[in-house]
């Protein structure tokens, strides 16, 4: 209680001395899923909540301090933990230039490889009023390390720490409509201080042509694993991914769209030259609830989290969606898609097939009052042989109540 009073008093003092902007949101979600993959119980359900609060303090012109805290998604009847999500300064005192230092967010244009927070520094400068250059440096925690498995495998607990997990960013863009981003990452893992070097090159296009919007990214991933123990062989990896998203604004006729994702995998036929498309901390959304990252932000049991890496198998995903307005404050939402692995990959126990399954979603989104919205979606999925044999169809019901302030 005393700590809470100290924080409140500090916030009041700061707000009286400096310009302060306050914002945040509160979300409660409900999930009920029947026959999830390999589940020992017939159904799983939970209710949890999350709160986020952000303060933007301007001690003087051209300098902002951004502080954002959040609770973890806490299940009802569970404990509540408060975490610092962002804490950084943003200096804009130089002409058309921004410098950010601290714990800050960064994401590639499609959240295909990286969409998370990291400790680092970012520099962004605008040329000619429309072309911008971005460069950054940061450090990764062991919770955010590239997913690049092969026959030698490594434990996440054996990775190096501190500067051994360095990550570098560079990019150019024209008003975010066309551009490219690059990521370089290097880290050590044991035993023997083995080292991995990763590189991603990601050109992208975001265009609006009349009623049609088109967003696409082509990503190349190369990596080299230098092994210094037990006479293990070095590994060279070359992977790629293509993401395309199209939408058509038909006004009162609704908003149909299509999402396509293809990423390479590897069958481990040649352990010295692999074809994985590696990711670090993606948040890619194909539009599905069970076989994707939907309104509930991931699979309810955590056994299958949608990731373009797909446990080394690669992925091919095609999803069609359609949002239909019912009135000014309500709309119906439909989605249907199919997924398949590209290769069988490392995990030989998934030998039954590459087909991952198909899914259909039907839902509604309602604005109850200003800044308060409710979403509810029913989902049905038929799992394919990729997940095993003789699996039951999966049914899910998800809902979220969002309050912005």
C-alpha cells in the first residue's frame, strides 16, 4: 500500500511540473476450446485480464520520456505481476531526426521476424521530406532468440548473455510505402562458445490503389553456425518467406481480404546446408483464431503457437476474410483458411503428413459505448495429419472486452 501511495504521489508531482499525456487500455478475454490437439481433457476454458498504462512526459521541448507498464495476462483467481514494457527517451531536437534510447519496441513491417521490446538505441532521419533512414542496436534476452533448430539442437538456457546477444537494424523507406529492412544478429551458445550469425533482408511494399490495399514483404534469411566443440560440423542456412495481404473497401458492401504466407522449411537431408526460415519474436497474424493468432493472441494451451518458422517445417497459409457492417457500431466477421507444412522437418514424430488443417471463423464486433468494444468469435477447425492421426475436430469460442482510456 505504501509503495502504491509513493507511485501516485510521484506521478502527481511530475504531472504538475511537466507536460504529461496519459493513456492505456484494459482487456478481459474468455476462451473455451473443445478437443485441442493431444489434450487429455475434452475441453479447456479460461478467463483472464490485462491492463496497460503509458505515460509520456515532456520535461522540455524536443524530449519525451515514455514509460509503459502492463500486467501479465493474469487468470482469474491467479496472481498479478506488473512489468515494465517500455521505458525510453525520444529526442527530436535535430532537424527531421529522432533518437530513441532505452527499452523500446521495434517491429518489421509485417511482424514476420521480430515484433517485441528490446534494450537499445535507434536513430531515424528523414531526407528530402519523404525518404527516411533508420539504424539501431540492441541486446536480446534469452527469451527472444532466433528459432533455428537442426540435428545438433541447443538448450535456450545455454545461450550467451549480454553483448553476446547483439542485434543490429538498418532500413530505408519512402513514407513507409516502399522500403527495406535488415537485421543482423549474433550470439554464443554452449558448450564450447559456439557462435551463430544471422542475417535478414526484408523489402516491402504498402500501396493503396482506389478501394484496394496491397501489403507485401519478401524476406531472405541467411545464417552461419560456427561449432567449436566435439568436432561438430558448421551449418550454413538459407531460408525465405513471402507474405501478401490484400483488402478491398466496398463501403457498405463490406471489407473482403486475402492473406497468403509461404515460408521455407527443411527436411534435414543435409545437415550442413539447411533451408529454415528463422524468426526471433514474430507476431504475424493470418486472421484465424485456432490455427493463427486471433483476438485471444494465440492458441489457448500454448502447444501450437502460430509462427512462420513452424518448428522447422516451413508453412503455407491461405486465409480469406470478410468484414460486413451491420450498422454504425456493429459488424459481422468471417474468415476461412487452410494451412500446410512445406517440409517434414526435424521433428520426425510428425510423420503422418504435411497438411495442418482448415478452419472457419464467424464473429461479431460491437462498440458498446465510446472506447468500449466487444468481440466474440466462434471457430471450427479440422486438424490434418501434421498433428497426428484420428484427431477430433476442434471447436472454440473466444471473446474480448476492450476498454481504452
